[in-house]
């Protein structure tokens, strides 16, 4: 095996938690089970990595086989990457049959004819998800295996998830390849991104129309005897009302974990006609961004903590249930 390929495998194994190295190597299937049995997986991780490296050096292989191990790792730990959601606009009537072989051929043909040096790997999973790993190169430069792009496409859906390490000049090529392979005519960013791939999927696929969230009971504080009981009762009613509103908008189960949301607004100023503040009736445009380690739970807690009045604005409460309408971008 080429030294560069063996080194890439070594670095990939180094990222895997020690307790999961054996399982992932078995899924990879590159090293025979008989050779895996010669490795002591209870020893220090650096020694396990060294033993795997020495075994791989003795077996013929290329970078495409090594890239499969990287795909297995990224599928197991998708939260290590940042994902963006894109909406594919179909050309017309959608096909009832998804041809995975044709899909792969069109991706490969488009990227290789335009770029030349590129490594492309595919891996299919049970939930109709096709994972694509793309390592980008140049006409006189080998593909950089340490900065690949990952694409996750679920057949029979108009959504694609991209975790990108793509130079700005290569990203249009990726979009063109996806459009050709899916039979779409346009691809638009939904301005949804985050580390939690499953939460992004739950949001755009609307797997649960009434997205549920876990609600902790509001804390009841002890009241001094001399306190006004009417005021306490009124506060309790207000808290209960806020809790009911939160449950109405967000449900009572776990929310998708989103970290970032963005959309564009276009509105008109309202003013007294006598004041004539606006000389031209031009719309006011602005870009609104939200970011948080757990965006939807943060939005939900705004009213519960009395930071804003309830009910919350529809712009906030529609984030988990109407992403396609909320994050639309005006076409030029």
C-alpha cells in the first residue's frame, strides 16, 4: 500500500473512539477478520492505531478503499461536521423510480469531465440515504483527502444536505452534478445549517407534523405568609397560560436541535400621511439571523422566562414547522 494511503488510514483510525475501532474496522471490511484477531483492542489507543497501520501497509490498496473508512466514521459521527440544507426544484413530474446506478454515473461524469482529478465515493444506507464523499483536486494537483465534501441525498425527497470543504470555484460544479443526477432545474439554499444532521432532517422532512418537546414543570417558589396571595395566583395563571401556548406551538416532545436559521424580510414602512416621512414607496429589506447551541429550545424559553411577551411572533414559532415557507429567498 502507498505510504500516503496508509498514513491517511492511520489518521482516520486515530479519530475513532478506542471502544469502537474494532466495530468500524469490521464494517470497513478491508482487513480480513483473521488479521483483526491479531490486534489487542484492549491496549492503549496509540498502540492499536500503530498495529492497524502496520497491517494496512502490507496489503495492496488505494485511496478509494481508504476513503470508505472515512465515510463509515462520518456516518457514525455526523455531528463533527457542519451541514447546510438545499432544496431541489424539480423540472416537472417526479419519477416514481430512483435509479441509483444512473444517479452515480451522472455525478461521476459531471465532476470528472469538468475537473479531472477528483475522488468520489458512494455509500447507501437503509433509510434511502445516499452518502457521497468528494475529495477535490485540480488538473495538476491530486485530490486533498483531508478536506473532502460530504453530500447526503435521500431519494424521493427534494432535499440535499451538504457538509462542504469546497473552494468557491468548485461548488457550482457540485450543484450542477446534483441537478443533473436528480433531474432538477434549480437548487436553492434554505439557510438552515447546524452540526446535528438528524435535527435538520427532522425539520425539513416534517417527520412529526406536531413536533414534540419536553417541558419541565414551571418551578414553584415558596411564598412568605405576608405576600399578596392574589398576586401569586395571577402569576401562576400567567405561567400556566405561557406553558399552554408553548405546548401549542412546540408540542411536548423533543425538538430538533438546530443551531442556525436565517431568512430575508421585505416590508413597507407605515407612517402618518401628513408627515410624509417616506418620499418613495420602496420596501424595507433586512436579513434576520438566529444562532444558538439549541435554537428551538432557546426560542421556546423566551416566553417562559418572561424575556418576551406571549404568544411569540409567528416568525419564531414557524421555524420548526414551516421551513420551506419561512426561509425563502426572493429570486433575482
